C-alpha cells in the first residue's frame, strides 16, 4: 500500500503535537517541521486542512501555534 507524502507528514505532525500535549503551550510550525524533517510551507498547508477537519486547534499571535 502506498501512502502519500501529505498523509505521512500529517500523521507525523499529529504525533509531534500529541507528544507535546502535556507542555500546555502551543507548538510552532517551525518546531514541528524541524523535529520531523517536514518542509514548513508544506506543513502549513497540512495543518490548515487538519484544523478545518477539527483535528487540531490553533492559537494566533507571537506565542501561537498548534
């Protein structure tokens, strides 16, 4: 079975967010991208789709993230 890069990166992003759930602070796209070796622009698109599906929540501002 083939899994697209977008699906694989989405899974990696959700796992990265779940690992940091207890930190009680938003995780930036840059942190997720560097930890999982995902291009930031591609990750932004993926996280917007996950947010639209209600799987992640975002926080705006300088201390924002997912």
